[in-house]
């Protein structure tokens, strides 16, 4: 993550109930890195905060019911079972109330197991519907937004060679596959035209969502056609709130052309199979 600008807290976006955001994330940065866990972490903490604030002043029974309902939806095997066991093991009503109140004062801390049995997009939508949580309205911002806690780890090393901008092209203006360009750095372009590729880690992150069709589409757009990649970024930047993302793929395919050239040299021909793969 790159910090683009630091301003006073009072200059940050503020919700209608007076809460300031501490950081604003660039959505293209998350899409480019394919780090979907960042989104899940933010959304889960957002839902937890909204439920906590909504029932903070309710009676003890209601607070306990909503607390268990939340953890049973997020992590029923681990946290929900442990919380219930600890709560039932307390000896007095005062201890039980203090235990529950600590969640509503300090926050609903969630745990997501790595790789499997963790949050996905369908599960997240069900969570929003179950607790009737809506994105927040911010002052002077037209579209509602999500504001949840995200935790960052600052690395000790910052090599200059690793500073780059994710983008949609394959090579720079000189025909060299470097990672940044002067036009983008100077703020003269909304996104960089220098290389991007879908690597094994990005592909693995997408596969963990258990949606192979989405993986295929992203690989197709990012790996096959420069114009399709530009079209994808343009649509993401310009589409209106709630508008579906509609993309049309061109027939040009870089990978197909490269394979055809290799096979031609070997005296072979690349043909499309009659059977659908």
C-alpha cells in the first residue's frame, strides 16, 4: 500500500452521525493486487461495528442474543462456541453482564480461518441482509460508502525497485516491460499503461472464492488483451452506483497469437476443438 496524501482528521470524510474516516482506500489498488481479504476484513468489521452501536444501549438479554447471532454467522465452530461456553461458565449475573458489555465497548473481534471455511461474497451478502446493515452516508459525498476497521502491517524494508503502479499494459513506450511510467507519476493519466500480469498468488486468491468462472474472466481480461484491460479499468472508474458492470470481449488474443506463431515455426497448426472445454 502506498500513502498518497496525509491530511488532518477534520479534513477526512465524515459520516452523518459525526464519525471521521482514518484512511481512504483506492479500490483499484485492491483489485490490482487481488487481495480480497482486505475487503472481507473491512466489511466484517463494518457490520460488527454497526450491530454493536445499534444495540449498545439495549437490555442484557437482547445484547447477548445479537452478540451470539453475529458470531454464529461469522465463526460458529470457533468463536461462537467458545463465547457461549465461557458465558455459561460464569457464576454471577454481574460477571455475565460485564463480559457482554466488554464486547459492546471494545468491539466485535472476529477471526477468519486461513484459506478454507472463511468468508466469501455470498456469505457476506447474507450477513448484510440478516442484520439489515446499509452503507453509510457521508457529508458532501453522493454515494453511500462502507467504513470498517482494516489493520496494516508496515514492512521494515522499502526497496526502490519495488515501487510500482499496477496498470493495464504489457510494455512501456520504449518497448520495455518495466513497472511504472513518468506520465502516470506526474498525475497526467488516471491509470498507468505499463505492465500488469495475473500471477499465481493473484490467481490463488481468486480461486479461494470458489468461483472458477470469475477466475477465468479475470485471467482472460488481464492476460490476453491490452484493450480489454483498458476497457475494464475505464468501466470501473466511470460506472454509476448500482449499475451492473458490462464488458464486451474483443476477438484479439495475445496468448493465442503467440502460440500460433510458435506452432507455425514447428510446422504445426492450432485448431479450435469441436468439444466445449
